[in-house]
């Protein structure tokens, strides 16, 4: 299994600016899918005294741990980014696969897969990329437009010992003042983009943190962690509540009886060990006093995923975590119950089964931010986000509201304060969700369809579904002309080659799929949605971005461009190379037998090597297809990363 690896900052910039210039896309996503300001609609919200252009963002998870993930969510409309949860144990082994999105949503992943040092670099890199886009006005939007107003929210876990450790404390302070790392990355800006070095980039990446704790973490420890984060690091803190807060009977009745998910087995012990509702209310009220003392904000997030028993064979783990449709109803019900106890003004953020259809309801409930994850792991991926905001705009227009506070109040139909109107709206939305049946089991039983077809190195349905469902932008497409050529077996005796045909090499589709080794963590999500069997991340060619990884991963088949004219391959443990000749009229293919020189059409014109051997040219034809395909669009994602070697 590959270790998730970050892209060098200079490579990000080289890819982004050249790809946008030549293809009007970034990381393979066409600019037409990017979010743009909507006339007469103001989505702006204020969080912890800082403005954000929209209340939308990805939840802490697979969409927020690499710089390209964060930027893709931003390009499609996210402006409050909840970063992937970090913890002191930063060398984890996570079961694979770790995501199951066949119906509602389950996972067994939890915190960051990068080291603390690398996570910090990724978050600062993403922050810088956003500000460099602003400075350059690459997207055609003035740098003075509030469109760029963005908030990064840290997320950390899982106990006081880990969070107060020197390593995590240093990491938090590195997010509060990233000036040294910013200047280090600024020095990596390529010379051809030297004008970006003058960009103003705020050194404070984040002054807020969403706290995630283990199931069973005692209430007094949670309170101590929050007090520590406020008093020692001067952070605004949101406590992520577990769905167990409602109690076993409340949860079982809603999940099993009202929504019909009777096949999902709850963990009774989790409800007994977790924070209890009355404890949570009293704790948050005390913490408000602490926050006021330090002029900070404390709030709650509803909710974390719900721990349930693992009764299926997808994961190699005793438990799994539920997300998606049923979690939306459960989380909204808990928001209503919690607000009744603490008051309408208490700050609450939300995550749980958010889609473009219920996003306007969550915003109307005065929840900030509203974050999503499960929906982005399904067909469409990041491209769905702009649809969330267009749906919100349509609802605001329906109520003749130009701002979100105005929308919240008008939707309630009363003259109440924004907070009180939001509380009323959330109660109404929760009841409607239960009554409509939209979130019931009967509407979430169908898995993505599979056909009777097995994936191979080349040619598939070319549906490209696997590309947006990958949160890491690991899957990509490249082009290949259709072709049909003989596969020749060469018998070499005393230096003389005797060829005879042993098969036919066919390429019937112009679009092929590849996978980036460094970005693929084998989560399995592309396999879930691929109509064919075998998994794109396993069956399709794997490409290495960096030579050190190609050299180290000796058990991994894959391809590496040493330079734009030289492709290396390791296949079944054997090494090959394919190089464009000096006059670009021949292809020089090397294997353990010798050196074969072909003309551009693939005809053998010379051989030098072993006096006796048996070899066929199937691998040459495969390498030729990949070599020509990647080189055919040198600025497209990720072709430029693979080809551009300084």
C-alpha cells in the first residue's frame, strides 16, 4: 500500500498556472464547474469575527488533508474549510479499504495520514495557493472582491495528553503563525511565476479548532482540553458532539423505527461510555464563561459519525462509522434538542448527510459552517459544491432575501431575531425530513450498478466516474489514438531475430485512465463507483511523480518519466525503459535482454543485446501507448507534473 505523499509546492504552481492557461482547468477540473459570484446574492457569514464568503465547506476528512483537495473544494465554493483532524500519533496504519459509499456511507478512517510536519505544510500550502490565486487574479475576479474571504478551521484529537503534547502544541502554534513556513514556500515559487512572490499572505492560518474526542472520553477531560486550548493557545473552540448524545433509546427509535435502518446494529456500550446529554449542556455552559474570560468563542458541532457494529465484509474492523442520509436527521434532531437546552444564540456548526437539497435548510437553521463529506465521495465529487450554493441562491430568491440573515428570518415567517428564527427553522426542517421519507432506508438501498466486465490496463467504459469520486485527484485521464497492431514474439538465436505473431494489441477507446501513486491511499472509493470490476486504482497504470518513490516502491508496478523523452517502467519486478531518439524518429526500448530500436510506427529496425533470448513486444506496445498518451497533452493534469522535470 502506498503512503499518501504531498506534491512539492513549486509543482503545484507550475501545474495550476500552466494548465489553466492552456486548458482552462485546474487539477483536471474544468473552470466551467468552478463557483462564481451570483448576482444580487450575498452568501457571506461571520465566524469568530472573521468574514467568509460562503458558509459552505468540506468536513474534516479525506477532502481536506492534501493541498489539491483543499483547493478543489475552494474552487467549487467552499469558504470555511475544516481541515483533516490531526493527532500526536502521526504514523497510523488504517484498514484498506476505509470507505464504503455503496448506499448511505460508512468508513473506518479517522485522523490524518501524513506526519504532523507534512500536514502543517499541506495546510499552509493550500492557504498560500488560495492567496496566490487572489494576487494573480487568474480566475478573472478582482483581488479586492470578498469572494476570496476564506477561513481555515483546525481539527484535532483525541485526548488531553496528546493535544497538550509538545508536538501538537508546536503544530498549533505553527498554524497560528506560519510566517517562517510561508517564506520558505515563497522561495520555492518558480522563476517564471516570480511576480507571485510579492503576494500578501496572512501569517495566521487559523485561530479556531474543532475538537474531536474518542468515544468514552470523560466529560471532565473534554472540558479540560477546551479550557487548555482557549487559555494556552487563545483559540476559538468547537466541540464535535457524537451522535450518541441523544441516548440509545432515542437513537434506536429514530434509526430503526422511524427511518427503517434496522440492519444497522448500534453499539450499546458506546452510549454508556460517551458524553451524556445533561453533562454536555452543563459543560458547554461552563466553557462559555471560560471563553468569555479570554474573549474567545466556544460552540458545538453536530455531529461526528455514529459508531455501529461492522456486520459486513468490506472493512477489516469490528466497528464502522455511519454517515450520510440517516445521520442528517439524527444530527438535526440533536441540534433542536440541544438548542432547547442552551438557547438559540449558542454557536453551532453542522455536518451530517449534507447534500445540495438540504443545504439551504441547514443554512436556514442558522448553522455556521455547514460542512459535507459523504456526498462529495459520490458521483460528481467536488463539482457538486457549486450546486449547493446555486440551490441556496434559488431559495433566497424565493424568499426575496439577498443576505443569509435576511433569508433565515424571512423563511421563519416571523419577526424574531436571526438566532430565534434559525431555531424555528431547524425544528421545522427536522420534522419535514422525518415526514418526507427522503432519508428513510427504502430510498437508500441501491448500490452502484456493476456490469459483467473486468478492468484491464487499457480500455474501459470511459465513463470517468472514478475521477471525481477520488478526493485526492489520484485518478486522471489521458488520450490514446485507437490502434490495432500485431504482438510479435522474437526468437533470438546467435544474434538473429525471428519474429512471429502471437496476438493482436488493440486500443479501442481514445480516453484511458491512469492513477497517481503518491496520491492514492487505496481507500477503495473508485472501485465502489466503477461499473466494471477490478478497481481503477488496482487495474489501471500507476504513475510515480517522484523518482525516489519509484526507486523505493520495489514491489509496486508503475511508470516514471525521468524526463519528457524517457519513460521507465517496473512490471512484475522487471525494469524497462522507452526513450525517444535524438532525432525524434525512433523509439529505443530496453529490457533485460537488450536494446530494441523501433520506428515511430512501431516497426523494429535494430537490435543489440543477448545472442539468444525469447521476447515479445507486448510491453513495448503498452509503454508506447502510455508514452505517447501522456506526451500528447503536456500541460493537462497531471501530465505537466509527470513530464516537467527541472
